[in-house]
C-alpha cells in the first residue's frame, strides 16, 4: 500500500521572552487526502483551553497551507494567524496568533526542510489538484 501521509516529530523552542524559552516537541503531519495543508500538533499541556480533568486535554492542532511553510523558510510570509520567517542561524520562526494570545516558536530550518521534502515526494508541488476530492472535503466540512 502506498504511503498516504508524512509525520515527523521535531524539537522546537517556545520563545517566552528575549532571555527565556521552553523546549517542546511538535508533530508535523501532511496527508495526501488534504494536499494543500500541513498540520502542527502540540502537546495538550500547551493548550490555553481549560482541561476537563487535571492533566487531561486534547492536543493543539494548527492547520495551514503547505506553500506558506515552504515560502516562510526563504522569506517572511503570512498575514493572518500563521506567520513564518527565516531567523538568524539555521532557524525558522513560526508565529501563531489566536484570540488568547500569540505564540512564537523557533524550529531548526533543516527539520522543516526535511518534512517538506518528504511531503513533496508524496505529492509534488503543483500537483495537489490531482489529489483533491471535493466530495470528501465537503463531507468533512459538514461533519
């Protein structure tokens, strides 16, 4: 059976201030059935939602365009909730904006390049339309 998804866990730094950051692991996910999007999954501990029980909660998932991630590795990009830009050294910064606040994360650019390389092997850039299933997408939206 051919691969239909790419998943990679990478290390990131949550920038808390100019002199303080916290390490966390983020899972990057790409699925051929949703060829335009990538997902970043964060541990439940980083959710701003109130858990139902102590130490319980759902992982935090951000979904945005694969193209945005690819462009952000080369130059600042994004105008909305997700903004990505190269940083000094071999790093890439990802800024996530929500009504509750802003999170700034620093990733090793090589990890993001590797993830994109694998996603492009699964669905080459420019060929995403061949993998789109409008009926399936509509069914997911209507839930």
